[in-house]
C-alpha cells in the first residue's frame, strides 16, 4: 500500500537538495571548502595551524592535536557514534575502509588516535578492559621466554602473569623495581623479552626510575610496558623511554564508573602492527559505545584529575598527622622515599593514597564507616572510594605471597574524588574515630 507524504513534502525535499548542492558548489569555489564543510571550521583551522602539539593537556583533551579523522558531513561537536557491527562494501570483491567492527570502527579510531596524540605515540589501541590491553602486551612473549615485573603490582596483572602465562611456559620474575641492581640482574637472565613497570605501584605507591629501567631493559633486548593507570595525564612513560604506555581507561579516562576499557599507545609502528594483530585476532577491541563514553570522558579528564590531585594532597597531609595512622603512602608528600624521583617523572602526586593503621580491625572499621567513600574496587572516578586491597583488588594474590612482598592486610587505599575536600576529611575523621 502506498503511503502518502505530507502535502508539499516532496517539494521541500527538492528545495533542500538544491540548497545543499548550492552550498557544496560555493564551498568548492572558495578552495578547501569541502574539507571545512565535512570536518567543521575549527578542525580545519587547527590543521592549518599545525595541530596544536604545543598546547597543554587541558586543551588537547578538548581539541585533539591530531586524530578524529572520520569525516562527518554535519561537523557535530560531539564525536559521532558508529554503533554498527558491519559496513556495506563498495563491490563484491573490494573492501572499504571499514568492514567489521572487531577489526576497526570509526568511533574507536577517533579514540585511539586521540590517545596516541596525547602521548606523542605512533599508534593507539582501545581494548575491552585494562586486562585485555596488558594481555595483548603479554602476547609478545612466547613459551620459554621471560617477563620481569615488580613485586607490588595490580592483583589482576599478578594473576595473569602467575597463573595464565606461567602455565603457558613463560618465565615470570617479580623483583623490587625500586632496586635497579635487582632489575638488571633479572634482565640478565638472557631470555627476557618484556619488562612491565608500575610507578607509582598499586597499592603501596612505590616509585621506580622509569628512565633507567628502560635503559636496562633495552640493553637486554626487552620491550618496556608501563602501566600508567594511576598517573594517566600526569606522566608520559613514552617520554621516559618506554615502548608501550598502558592505562586502564576505566579509571581517569572514563572517570564516571560507567565504562570498562583499556588503552595502549606505542612509540614504534612495527610494534603497533604486532599488537593490532592480537587485538583483531582475539576480538578484544573496545565496542563503539564504550569508545564514545571514553571520548566524552576525555573532555573533562584534565579538570577532574587536577581537582582530585588537589584534594588528595590535602587528605594525605591530614592523614599523616592523625594518631591512628602509622604510615601514609603518597608520592606528593615530601617525606615519601620516592618523592624527588617522582617529581622528576610526573607533574603531580596523583589522587591515590594508601595508609596503614597497624590493626586490621581499625582499618576495616574505617572502610565500613565512611559515608562519602564508596567501598569499591578500581579508582579514578569522580566519586571517592575506599577499600582494603588485600581483600578486594589484590585478593587473588595468595596471602603468603602478599606477606612476602610487604603488602599488609591493614592497608587502606583511597581513590580521592572531586567532592569538597573538607567534607572528605571530616568523613575520614569520623570513621577513624
């Protein structure tokens, strides 16, 4: 059955088509106008100005220095979301730019290119989680080869290395990464292909010399990956010599506890090709909507992180004077053993604090009695959170291993949010009693 349009609708469409054609002709007449029409005036101006590589991070998260090359006929201010699994191909025997979202998607490309631009990297990759990202890195190491990493690392990474890769014939050495002699000794094994570094470490906030570790690893022929999830915008491991920068985008990139994602950026295009092979082959690329959430989160990332770091500095200083707190781990404190080194590598102390009370019962009470701090795993969200890592994020590490690594059961970890700092301090004081 034919369905009639509204009176005059056909004429309206014809007029709109003619108007659109006229605009296109006018754009071509002024030279370069097609690019302006598709990408928007601002994008064209930024490209003409050289891309803004010298801009600060607060500007670059809003105005990518490069990336976001998907041509949008409407020049939308918000990145377009391509929520599709497949793409129509030009012919039966040729492929277009995209064919299947597992292999690539315009929205994912925008995120990956913007993250690469922020780090000054050759390529970027968005994964379904931080663990998927670190697993792709671990795929660079084969059976009989070795990985060197720290003895104070995220529990999920520890589980992957010990219980998954160990069974696959990969030799894993956990060393004190603050001890350069220990790192050099481990890298001298002859089979080490990958060094994984955290600085600050999670959750004891230890500081490692990233630049010197990279030099040691490279002399041994190993690739260096830095898990930079805690620092994100505050530290760029690629500038310090690392080959791969990894962040869990679940944290500060997303920033609102509503997306799970991981990002890798790499210095070398050939290394990027190897990582892309595993991302595509194993189907670990981030879905379009989650990429879109990350792109949205990036816009306020610098602002959020600055506020969180400012709050954390005040809270760490306050906790260091509290009679029930026996130790505070925060690299922004001058008394932290790694403070000077951290200040050379990063531009902020960050917003993650851990502290000890010397009594598990006291620490448990503090965690459970806070009103403004949610008891959750993860960190980096706008809302403050608190946990006992040995019973949550690091519970997969056997108790005897935790004890050997100096990770006490009474350790409390705080991820500081953007709330008014006086309220957060009052909340912690009430819980401490």
